[in-house]
């Protein structure tokens, strides 16, 4: 019996060691003194929020649990202790009462939320797009963009570039000329990808 228990514990330990590096590997180190990078797999409008009594997002993680009903009718549970992503210049959404007031951005592992942020929805097109900080770099052969606040999202093919007075020949040139706060990224909430970048001003 003791030998069987030891085998079971060894298998469980091996499983944990296999999963932990995968989860930690989804977050990259900060680039050149910038914020740490966090992958965003899911963007979705939140129809309603229900929380346990005493739920907060203080200190970089949640206290108590919450449930987010999304605009596609899915209900995602945010477990006690879930990591909260630093949003930089993007304000946090604090209106948990008004339907569609918040947009969820989350790093997912299956149906589980690993890390997330709640930001205010675009008042003009709350179910369609979301404005986020400008790009500072690309990775994964140009398939992913790194935002000024460290969030990493997919890039649409093509990603539309808009700047009236300064033409650019490709996205790399646009990022070089308009990095970070010199531009903004427009995310499509259906494809979860950056579909357009615009120079500020």
C-alpha cells in the first residue's frame, strides 16, 4: 500500500512540474525596463458581474471569487487568488452594475482565468472594439503585438495603419515612428486581435 501511494505521489508531482513551467512561460520578462509582458487570449464584453461578499482586486490578486457573464452567454469564474494584470495607463472598470460597462481581458488556460483585467468598454461601440495603448514591438514572426503596458495580443492580417500626415510602408515602420503613447491600438472583441493602429493626435 505504501509503495502504491509513493507511485501515485510521484506521478502527481511530475504532472505539477510539467504544468508550472508552461503557465510561467506565458509571461515574459520586462523589455528594456518596461512592464512585464502578459499574454491576452480573451477579450469579451461583460454583461454582468456577481461577486462573493468582500471581493476585491487589491494587491495584484483577487480576494474571494467572482463570476463574469459574457456577451456570448458564457459564465467564467474568477477564483480566489487569481492574478490581476497591471493595466498601466488603461483605467480599471469599477462599474459592476451597468450591463456592458466592462470588458474582460484575460490570459486563459483552457476555461480557467490565469490573469485578467477589467477595463471600461468603448461607449460608442461597446460590443465591437476596444481602444488600448499603442504597440512597442512585435514577436512570433509578426503574429503578436506587444502593447505599451506589456499586454501581448494577436495581430490581425493585415493590421490596418492610420495616420493622415505620415505614411508608413508596414507595421514595423509604424511602430518605429509611433511607439507607445504616440499611437493607440484598436482591438476587435470578436477576433481578440489588434485590427488597427492609429497615430495619436
